[in-house]
C-alpha cells in the first residue's frame, strides 16, 4: 500500500473500534498493528470469512476479496505458509 492507503486503513479501523485509540505512528508496535488489522477485518470481512478472503481484504481494501488484483497477494501468502 502507498502510505496514504495505510493511513486510511488505520483510520477505518479506529473509527470502527473506538476502544483502540492511539495514533497512526503506533502501528509500528506489533500488538497495536494486530488490533488495527482485526478491527479492519471486523468492519469489512463477511461473516465466516476464509483466510483467503481476510488476506485479500487486507491487501485490497473493503472489497479486496472480490478483486482479481488481490489474487497475486494471496498466492504470495500461500507460498509463505507452505515454507
């Protein structure tokens, strides 16, 4: 993601789960960043989403799981998992 897109991702997450708080720079902390990702998924992933859907939403935004452009990212994830 370009940095602008990352900031929007963070903003979406903290707007959805106001208990997270913090500032964008806090994303450098692994535990905080994981909260952001989980909140983003809670906001945009369909109920019962698969790992593939979650990865593709993470990569391509709210409708990322439906975009063919995110298939390459998913294949990269699968390759890493299989190592």
